[in-house]
C-alpha cells in the first residue's frame, strides 16, 4: 500500500481566496482555509496609501497583494490543520475570476506597486465586474462587425465589456502612460502562477474565453487592433504572449520564493491557471460531451464539451482545450439567477414570511421554498421573464429587463417566488434548446455552485422544466477541488498523480446521492408554460416590442435632466 | 331671515349604513351616524336562525332587516346629535350598492323573513358582489348576441354577472319555488324607499344601469326573456314594474310607520332611490357635460353626462335620467385601483418600509407616497398593466391579469408603488380617450371616494398622465351628501328645498381648495409612457398575445386534477 498523496487547489473569488487540500486517491477533502482580501473589491475609492481617489460607480478594482496574502495564509493553514507533510503534496493548481487583469513590468511587478503609478487607478487590477470599459467594448463590436471578423460568432456575436481587450483598450484610452509603462497585460490567474513558478505562462481558458484566442486561429490580427487604435496594433506581441498552454499542462515547479510563502516543497508541480466556473466541470465529474455543467449561484454559467466546434446561438464562447484538453468547451450564461431570488427576498417579500421564518427557526428562503413547493406547476397563474440583469444567452442583450405576468388580487409571495425560479429554469431551457439545435447535445445536467445543495424545489423545477435528469456535484467547493485535480495532473502519474484530467475526474470527483428526475405530469404543464415563455421571450427579446429599451431610454432622460422642483410635491 | 332647513341622506354600503344630516342652504354637514350591519356580508353560511347552511365561495348575501336597523338607528342619532327639530328636516334620500336585489311578496315582505323560505339561500338579498350567477350572465350574453339585441352596445357589449337579470335567472334556475313565490323582484334601494313611503317605486338609475331598461326602449322584449327560459318570458310584467321614475323625483311622503322608526315627521319628502357612485356626481358639483366624476376607492367608477346618447367603447352603461334628469349618464369602470395598492402593501412590500413608517409615526401608504414622490416620471423604468382584477373599461374582460415590465436588480418598492399608481392612471386615460373619441367630451376630472383626499401623489400623477386638471369634491361622504341633496329636491323649493338637482348642487356641493394641474414636463414623459402602455394594452388585451387567458386555463387545469403526491417534495 502506497502512502497517501495530496494536492492543493486555490480558488481566488471576488471577496476572498480559498485553499483546499485533497487526497489525490479519492478526492477526499481534508482541510480548507479562507482568506478574506484585505481590500476586497475596491469600488468606491483607492486605498489611502494610494491617494484615496474616488472611483466612478462602474469601476471595480483589486489589490494584487491580496492574492499573495491568500497564498501565504491559506496554504500554511491547510498544511497545519491537516498535519500533512509538505513532501506528500505532489501538486497544486489555482483558478480565478475572469477576466480579472492587470498591467505589470517585465519582471512581473504590478504597476500599482510602483510609487510612480500607485495613485493611478488604471495601474490596479481590473476585476471581472469592472464595467467602465463599455465604450471600448462597443468600439470592439462595431469594428469587428464592420471588418467581418470571423471569430465574432464564436462569442455569440458580441464581446463583453468585462473582457480582456475592452479593459486593455480602456487603459490605453484613459491612461496611455500606464499602457506604455506596462510590459505585460496579464490575467491575474496567469500572474499568480507566474508568482508561484517564477516564469510567465498563459492558459487557454482565459485566453480563449476572454481574449479572443483560439488554438487554430490565435488572436485577432493586427489589422483589427490597428482599426481600434493605431497604438493598439501590436498589443499581442508587445504585451501578451502567443504561447498559450492548454489547461491540464504543468506550468512549472514551485519557486524557492513561493515555497517560502506556502510551506510547500520547491519544485512542487504547479498547473496552468484556470477559471473558477470552467475548472468546476471535471470537479463535477464531467469530462465528456453530453452532460451540461450548470454552475448556479448569483448567476449561472453553463458549460458543455463537444468533439467539434459549432456555432451555437447566443453562446459566450467556444474554446478548444479550454476546459478539457482535446475537446471544445462551450460556455453560455444567465446573468442573474440567485441574484433574482435574493432581490425578491430583500425587496418584495412582506414581513409575515420573515415572522414565519423566525417562528419555525429557519430562513426566509426555506419558508418560501416550503410554501412554494405546496403549489402545483401552473397553479400560480404567473409567468416571468428572468431578465432582471439583462440576457446573456441566447439574446446577448444587456438592455432587457424583467417581466411578470398574471398577477391578481389573490397572488401571494410564494407564488411569485416559484414563478421566478421557473423563469430561470425556462431561461436555461432556451440555452439547452440552442445547444441541441446546433447539434451540441445536452442530455443531462450536473449542477454545482451555491444554490443546488440548498434548494431542492429549485432543482426539481429544473428537472421538470428541462425534462432532463439533474444531478449535483458532491463537493460544495468544486472550483478549489477542480484546481487541486489539475494540480494532481500537473504532477503526473509518475509522481503519484494522474496523466490526464479524465483520469483525475474518474477518481477524485463524485456526484451527490440525490438525483432529480422529471415528473411527467409536471413536465407536461411546464411544456405548455415554456411555450408561453418562448412567445414572450421572442416578443420582448427579438424586436416584437422593444418597450424595455424604450423604458431604459426614458429612464436615462429622466435622470439626465435637472430635477424640476415643480414636479415634486414636497 | 328664514329658519334653517335640513335634509338627510342615507348611504347603504357593503358593510354598514351611514346617515348624514346637512343644511339645505349650503350643504354644511351637521351630523353623521353609522350602523354596522349585524350580519354584514353573508358569504360563508346563512345565519343560525336560518339553518346555517354553507355558501359557495362566490356567494354574497345580506339581511334586509339590517337596512331597517340602519334607518332606526342612524336617523334618530343624527337628529339627537344635531339637536335639529324633526320638523326642520324637509326631505330625505337614500343610495345603495347595486345591483343588490331581493325577492319579496306583494306587500313588500322579503321572502327570507317568511318561515317557509328562511332557510333557502335564494330568498335572501343578493349583494352586488354575489358572483354565483356567471353561468346565467353567460347565457344572457350569448342569447343577446345571437338575437342581435339592440341594447347590448349600451353596456359595452357585455352584461355583468353582478346585474339584475343574471341574479334573477339564477333564482329561477336553482330555486324555482322561490322565483314563483316572489311577487316582486326588486333592488334593495327601491325596497328601502318602499319601506319608507309605504308604496313601491322603481328608479331609473338602477333600472337603467343594472336591469337593461331605457327611457325610450323600456326593458328587453319578451322574445329575449323567453329565449333564456320560457318561464322567464313575462318577468317584467310579473315581477318588476314598467313604471320607472327619473332620479330627482319624489317617491312619496314618509309613512306613519317609517316616521316611527326614524323620528322624522310623517309626510317628509322621500326621494326616488339612487346608486352610491351615481348620486356622488351632483355631490361633486357636476350636473353638466364635460367634467368626469371619478369615484376612486377600491375600484374606480367613472361618470360623465352628455346631452345625447352615443356608443362609447367599453362603457358599463348609458342611461337617460340615470344621474341627472334630462341628461344621459355614462358609466365606465376600473375594477381594481385602491385594491391594487392595498394588495401591494399587504403582499409585496418588505419589512423595512413598515419599520420606516413606525419610525416616522405614519402609515405605510404615507411612507411609500413620500418615497415615490421623490422619483421623476419615467425614472423607475417600470410599466404596469393595472389588470389585477380584470379590465372592465374599455376591454370588458374579466380574464385579463396584471403585468409588470422593467424590473432590474436595482428596482425598489417605492418604484413599483409609483408604477402601479401610474398604471391605474393610464387605465383611466384609455377610458377618457374612449369618451373623447366617441364625442362625449371629458375636459376635466372631479375626484371623490376614499383615495383622493389621502394621496396627493396619486392625484398629481392623474393630472400629469391625463393632461387634465383634477379637482376633488370637498365632502368625504359624497354618496350621503348626494342623497340628502336629492331629498331636498324631493321636497322642492316650495318647502324650502330645490326644484332641481342642478339648483341643489349649485348651493349644497363644493370642491376642495386643492386643484391638481398637469406639469408640462411630467406630461411629456407620461405621453411617451402612455404610448407604451397602449401598446402592451392592445397586445395583451386585444388578442396579440392571449397568454393571460392561457395561464388562467392552465391554472384551472392544475387546480382541477387531483394532487399527485409525486409532484411534491414534502
């Protein structure tokens, strides 16, 4: 019998970083530790020692030192808590929010750590939800459409303001000195791996999904970048790298310095970086086509694998080697799911249900779930469009908004709660239909993320609406588990790990025992309701009635004019 | 200087009756008294001494003795409280909910007071909101359409299940013994006047609006009634009366017996009966064409006068002499207005606003009004269809339901509250447009009822949305005041009253000092939003997308099938 071996995954989230130490043999989760970033999300003003400048409301920055503090805090803690000898840890991997990017010097020093740039907001890490690059994204989309760029359909016809080149172009537009001083523009994921190994690598996942890279076509051409701005023409060669590694590769061995930070052995295998949602796929047991992974939290990210590249209406991206090497990884998304339910609980549920929750010693969510589960499909008479935060897939339209139809004087909160869950399920079904239509088959759903383990009604509704079995990943920290799995793959079978993520998933990933199967009677009712959903979806989402856009325009105008005191009663 | 003279109005509501004693010279409200009906609304079971039989959920009955108790209690009380000598009271009038009707014997005895019928639910008063006669209403509408009855357009193309012949036909269908034992079928309004004067009269208001009567055409013909049921053929001659008096007439003098009940002098002038909403029109100063009276409470009733009869799309009815003698009175309606806001407050406002109300020592309504009044028109980005209880005017469709469009994660309760108010205002504008299109002009709104005095934001929004001046009746009890005014008219100028309701209104009715004028900037925004409202209105209300009806059908099916335990999680 061999002595046990371990791997560590570190998941860098929006507010904190989490390390997970797992047994390589079976994926058993041995110890975990969380570090809450000292500066969290920097969205009001820069830190005091950086001058404290105010930020506009659509800005969201981070401090790269928080990532290093995460490494220095959490890895020693999981080693200490577990009592595992560092020599037994054969590899590690990390995953990150994305696109979260920063400008650095040739030796990897973030510009925001240099005194001459510390007070410049553009020198800091731009977090995924930094939304101030919308004008640049608009320019990218117009230019790509005008030049007929072939890569545009791979991204559902639209590049997001959250992605790499929009953020890079904003730096060039607003802070050319920062742009020029930056020897590299890099995903935080790749930057952290650089800090761990001592040399720069780029991963196919962030490059493919966020920086318009493909294995066969590389990055967009210089003609395209030049059309955005002549100074932007050679960005790839000047500030990125054309050498992009598939996920599952070994980025290198742990440097002496990083060994000192973490307490791990120098030379420990470090995997190429990854993205939180995408790294969850093998951690949810999926390494083959046919099963869609739905990472369901505040929003939902849908991931499917397939042998070939196809154009799927409204997808966020398709990337070869981006999730599992050798396969094309498809991504789609719903920008608000748990967020809609949280909105409803915070802003539209009357006091009596909070009282009920207190009485029953449970949560408001649990009370609503219980009350809503007493309703039959169709009983509420309600139907919603789940567009509280726009629609990503398949309409790719941030200006769409929510709809609720069917209210009467007898409508009660649990009915609306259920209708909102159903609406997000219908939204998922539109995406699944889109994949199936494009001949990228989806036969089953594997759910992971914050919601699935908590809300059984939610999961059953998804099974009934989709007419598919829905299973749930056993781990409640699939990103960190996935990163640890890639760490074991970076080590390889010879060092006691695995030679592929497929092998690692077969041993280290598991599904929970619960499995939600469609109830045929409910499914029949939901088929009818889904037809109504599609009709509203197409009316409001495809130009039948653009009332949502006009309401937004009227709203902008109302907010733009000076407040006329005569309008007010007070 | 003449000694002051007084008149009394008694307003019979749904839960209680109210007497108001006013000065005939200027309408000053001297004393008021309320009697809460002992049996209130009988909608669960008959009283114990009537056998206590259970009622179906759509039944709503009353006890006629509650009406007499109202007279015996409230009139002596206003006399006592005011110290007014009975001889100084020159006349009285009453108004009632309608259609509220009952079967009685030839001498006016309600069948429910006879031992042989006391336990029979059909022997009791059917209250206006008794909704169990829907099958009969459907039969009436189908038959009228098939026979091409000329009166149908006067009622917006649809007779309501609440109205007289639907209720009468239900008695015939379900209790032919009661139907045959009833010498008269009569509006409670007319029955109370009968009790006061000792002889039967019928008024043009209830006959016209609720019993398909018109001054020029009388009731529908026997061919129509026979087509409904051969036994129904001669209902008018057998159980009603073709002798219908215009409002403003004197029904008779107070009988000896009624004088004993009330403490008034025998012979005191009693006006022909009236309906609560309609009697409010002169009490709100309106006796001429051009100004629309909006009685705004749980629902809204819209009343307009005009010299000639025209067909207005979706009106509830047009009746000559029905509101002011010599003019055609038009009625339209919105079935839920205050009810929608009450629904919102009870079922969709989070606890924090209740806490705020407590903190500020005010009501939840007041807090929401204050917060919503800080928003500019269009700022919420929301738009609603106010169909929580169907749409009466102008679509005449009980199966329509509410819609809310435009929600985002930033949407807050005061924005929805404001959008709901705006939606009811847009609904009113559709009605006003329909009148103006039919050349029944509406140039100004006079509001009365429960809401206008309480909610200034509501009134300002109406002025801005309608683009019309909105004034408010000074009295908060316009029905009772209107009834007292008609009492003064029944007495006539020779007895110190007035010869016409126009003269009475000129002296006894007043507007409040406040007047809401449209703000041009707000009006411009609301014109844009109204165009959006109309587009949704026509899409969902005129067959563009019948999703509301299909959701109701799916709901009925869901409720009809036996609950399948496999559907439930518990």
